[in-house]
C-alpha cells in the first residue's frame, strides 16, 4: 500500500516531464523553422552545390539498393496470395501502387534520414562544440542563413528526386523478379499496372517526399544546432536526429495519406477504384 502510494507521484512526474519535453521540442522546431523561412535566400553556388552533391549524388547507392530490394520483397510476399486466387498476372498492380504511394517515399525517406540527416546533425553538432557557429555569429553572419538554409534546400529539392529514383528502381526490380523468377507474363504485369496506377498516386507520393525532406532537414539542423558539448553530445544529436525524423516521417505519412484519401473522394466522388 505504501509502495504504491509513493510510486504514483514518480510516474506522474515522469509522464508530465515527457509531455512537457515533447511540447518544448515542437515549439523549438516551429520557431527554428520560422527563423529559417525568415532568412531563406538562394545561397552562392560554392556553398549549395557541394551540399547538394553530398545529399543527392552520394545518396544514390543507398537509394538504388533500397528501391531494388523493396520491389523484390514485395514480389516475394505478394506472389503466393495472388497465385492462390489465380491472379498472379496482376502482381505488378500491388507492387507498383504500393511503391508509388507508400513504401517508396517512406522507406527512401527513412534511409535518407539515417544517412543525410544524421550526417547533417553530426556536422553541425561538431561546429557547435568547436564554437564555429559562435564564431560566425561574432563575425556578424547569421548561422541559420549560412548553415541551415543550404542544407534545407538540398533536402527539400533532392529527396523527392531520390524518391522518384527509388520508385523507378523498385518497379524495375519487381518486374524482373516477377517475370524472370516467378514466371509472371511481362505484358500483363505492365498492362494491369498502367490501368490501375493514376497520376494522382504518383503526385501523392511525390508530395509526401517533399514534406519528408523538409522534416528531415529541419530536425537534423535543429538537433545539430542544439548539440551538447563533447563527443557524446554530437553522437546524441545524430541519434536524436534519426529518431525524431523517423517519428515525423510516420506521422506526416499518416496525416497526408488521410488527407489525400479524403481529397480523392471530394474530387472524384463516384470513383472508389483507387482508394
């Protein structure tokens, strides 16, 4: 009886602190994003191009591997169920629609959150620890404009393009595995895919990736700017960047998925074939 009574305040205290920390984090991220918008300006080429190269070109191997295995895994998992119903020729429909609408944007964003976001957080965290950010402020330069804006633009512009590459590679790998290994007829594979996938599906996936890229950049830069001292602080900033980006990607995916479903019913109320 005494133990239960004493433990309750501790539980309430922990839950309350967790909620307050979450509210503070959301508020800090919002203020950080507003400050970013205030200083938004296209950077000089010598600043933006190396960051875009690191974000886009150097992420291609990860994206190609991710997209390729997504398509093959979807083919492996869906083939048995379709074959039992005699619908194996429609395998391309579920693979390509799932890639374009959900798994392509989400998994590509998660991989980039680990590779690009963590790298940005660690880089900015190191600059914070070594007082390079303070030096920029002392010289009269705004660190958000010179450090955050180029990274935000790189993620905002290139992550949707990388998502499109992942979708394309996933469709090709799913087609090759389905036709060469599982024996699905190539004509029917693409015929049913083209009849079922619409421009609305492609647009919804690309729009999601735009929001994913913005969220990854904002969270990564925010965590790097607020890194604690020492190697442990930089490592923690990189870890928090990935974890928070992971949660943000799933939350944004849920909200936008619900929004696009409702919007489809509004635009085409008599057609429920896509949803």
